[in-house]
C-alpha cells in the first residue's frame, strides 16, 4: 500500500515509536487511517526531503502537539 518494506515499518515502530498500530488477538497489526497518513508523510520526508527518520518523527510529533 505504501511501498514501505515490513522490516522498515517494524523498525520505525520499535525504535522511533513512529506509529502504534492496534493488534488483533493473534498479534496482527491493524493500521488506522491516521497511522497510514503518518507513515506516508514520514516516507515522503525521508525519501524526498532527505530527512532522517528520527528527525521526521520529531517533526511529526511537534506538528500534532
């Protein structure tokens, strides 16, 4: 959907707390529309703007506060 490798998504979740998806009883991740929009924005910042993921996550959090 977002063309972000699953290993990258997991790293962004665990290392940077970029998004926190819900989990099913069996442990599958369920991404909300907000999670998807956030991930899309983060991907754009890292790929097109050349910003590190840690900096992009800080910018996203500052924007949401």
